[in-house]
C-alpha cells in the first residue's frame, strides 16, 4: 500500500497536514493513528512522537513525506503548494533516512485553524468527510454557504450558521477590502481584536447587539457559559473590522496628532474627536461616555503611541504603534475553557483540576506587585498621593524606584494592577513630570487649609516657592496639558484668573535678608 496507493486523495488548499492524513485514512478505511504508524514503521518500530488530540498538527520528515506522497498519489510539488505545514519542520528519527512524525498541540506551536466548510469540501472532493484548514482572520466566513468556521480546542472545530447574522458575512467583505486598501490593515486588525476583547470583558449594560448576536448563534446543545467563551470572535467580528478600519485610517491618525497639540493623552477623553467618531462608526452613541474616562487597555495604549508616533515618525514609532502588549491580548480559548470548567466544577471537584493561570504571568510577579502595593497604600494614606521621588523609601522599601518601574510598564500593565493603583491615586501616572504633581498637592493642601487662591493679588499667604510656582503655571497656562488645566481650576485658577495673575510678592524684610552679606 505504501509503495503505490490504490486511491488518489488530493489535498485542500491550506489544509492541515493531519487533516489531510485523516482523509487519506478514511479513504482506506483506517484510523489516522493507524495510518501514522504505517507511514513511519520500519522493521516493526514506529517513529511517531507526541499525543494525538482533536486539534493536533503533525510534522513529517522527508522520508515520511515520500511515503505519504506515494500513498495519496499526489506529487510532492502539489503537496507543498496546498499544505502550509508540509515542509515546516523536519522531525528527527533514529536516522535521517528513517521516516518520523511529530505531533504538536496548542496555540504556541499550531497556527490558527478552523474546520473547512463541509459544503465546499463535498463539492471539491465528492465525499463528505471532516477537514481542518489554516484560516487567517479574514477567512473565518464561508460566503457561499454563509457559515462561521470556528476552531474549538481539543476538537475538530465547529461550523456555525449565520442565517441570523448577515452583518458578519458583510464584515468579512469589508475586512478583505481593508486588507487590499491599507498596508497596515493586518496589524490594525490585531489591535482592534484586542480592543473588542477588552470591551467584551466589560459587559456594559448599554450593549444590546452582542447579546442578541450571541443568542442567535448558540447551538441548542451548547452550554450558554461555554458558548460565550467560544463565540467571542464571532460575535465581535463586525465591530472588530470597523475598529480596524478606524485605526488604519491615516486621516484619523493625523487628526489625533493635531488634537493632542504635542501632549500625550491622560485619558481617552483628551481625544473627543476620535472617540465620538468611533462611537458613530459603531452606531453606539453611549460608547463615548464609557470611553471618556478610560486610562488603560489596548485602545488607550494605541492612542498613546499614536500621539508619540506623530512626533517621532520613525520605524520604531510605527512598530510600537501596532504592538499589542501580552496583558491586552485576547486570552487563548483553551485557557478560558479550562477556567470555565473550574468554575462549573466548584468545591472539591475544582480543587482536583489543575490551576490555570494566564499565560505570560507568574505568581512571583503578582506577589512582588502586591508587596509594592502594600507600601504604596501606606504612603498614599499618609500623604494623599503617589507622586513619589525616585529615592522615596516606605518602611525600608524602595517605593520611589518601584513606582518608577510601574509608570514605565503602565501601557502594558494588566487591568487589575492599573485599577489598584488608580484607587490609591487617580494621578499615579501622568504625562507631565511627577515633580509638577507633587507641587500641585502642596497647593491643594494650602487651599484646603487657608481657602481659595488670589491670583490677581499675587498669591498672598503662600510660601515663596509655592507662590512663584503658581505664577509660573499661570504664565504657561495655554501650553499646559488639558488635564493640568482642569487640576488648576480646582484651585481657582482658570484661563481668566491665569491671565490676570500677578507675580508672587516678597516682603521687604525677606528682600533685605537676601541682600545682606553672610
């Protein structure tokens, strides 16, 4: 049988190698495990390494590929063109001439895949047999049969009908059009996918379209909680494509650069044109209010880098613009399903299951953050802010250096860490210098103790250095960050007061003391 196959079995374009072997095995009345054993067997010994699962992929060495080519009666050139993983890896056997196969599982080693459309497979091969293919983000919908091709960990995938969601089919047409039109459409979609996954986790009560789309696609025999995990990409796909179009639009990026006026955004509310246009594009007017106060997450990180890239339009700036930090990437479905299984099991059954932590995060890193957060909480309780100096110590702990590190990591920080620090001080990380924030807190304490400031009178009652600092802010008022202006307005210094401000007056005795020789 291995010398010359009895049947010709042609591969599908983009098909996974293991899927192709499965269809060959089906044609010969074998299991895929039996076929792998036969392909790699020499003198009664088999050269298959790895566990065979429903979502596995197999890599063959040259000797094993020759055997498969003879078995399916398809030339090697045709197999290389059709199978993306055909020559991707050369597994090592006891010798180079001996056939070998290695099975891989998981998102780390197997590229994104999904089930092939059954109708298209039947039309192509004349047989009804399941198949799996590698699918790019713009290939998830079969427009001919109007179905979503969903990859499900540990299985052969799932084909979901889209009769009740025509907008998903139209979204793929828009996605492909965007890829043809924009050179950054690919990375823009990756950022947009992180953005919609972030919104998906918020569960905003104003959102109506996503729950309706979720209910319209759920199979009758599926657990609703599990389906919410599996269907995230399907439900959010139209909005992901729309957001990607906004991010890839050069005109919008130029408008953002113009609006920030050389400042970095403190929150998305500093970019009202961008968030209002985004809400209009998504047909969600309520989204503007939800995004105005947003100070973290993938969309804020993109807007922050967009403002920096406008000032430094080099290759590094563009690379960082489209970088999705690990903490912002959508969590793999396998991890989400494992956590869901733990929650459903509950009690003693949950304890028997292995604890699934988010990939890229360690318990040691979380414990180190908690240790620093404890000191930061004590410092904020005593002083009312986290605008620490670089050499600040708290109970012997280098809190100043720790806060500096947190500010450097802020754009890629997990949401719960940002929320914990923001609960202690909403201004723990600002686009302006920390020294400005510390001095502002001095002014705020002065106002709380002695009442409003008198800018027109030269800030009487303030210390010399504080009064001079306040007058300096008035002279630079138009160039300050919008959020700095809002903070000063809480002290009674608005645009009018800043324009009428007078310099801080020194007493005659203080001047005489300074003039006397030592």
